[in-house]
């Protein structure tokens, strides 16, 4: 069993309040969940900042390759959204021996 995690550090465009931030992050999270129903995704950091967000994605799979494939696809989907600037993406892979 493999568990893959992806941490995305995101800079949002013209956002001036936490309410606007939520209205930008919620559709992103919903789209990730819709496209990849086997993942878990949530806003995990920078909760009190207006223009920054951290989104965490996790996937469990029988193969390391499938974990990487799903996480890479999630990263690409976020990176190609025009209203979001992806500052960094950190991948981690754990197996049942860790």
C-alpha cells in the first residue's frame, strides 16, 4: 500500500478578504474532487492570509506509480488555472514500511 501526498502553495489574484479567498478556493477543491474522486483534498494552511492558500491532496493506492500519476495530474490541473499562481508543489510518497 502506498500513500501519496501533495502540498500546493498557491497565490491568489485580486483577493481582498477571506470571503473572496473562500470563493476562489472552494471551486478549486470541488473541481479536484470531481475529477479525481479517489483523492482527499482540503485547504491546509495559510488560513488567515487573504492572497495565499495551501491545499493538501492525499491518495492511497496499491502502486507507487498510480500515486504519482494522480498527484501529478492534480498539480497540472491547479497550475493551469489562470486565476491561480502555483508557487510550489511538494510530493511525498509513503509505503507500509515507513
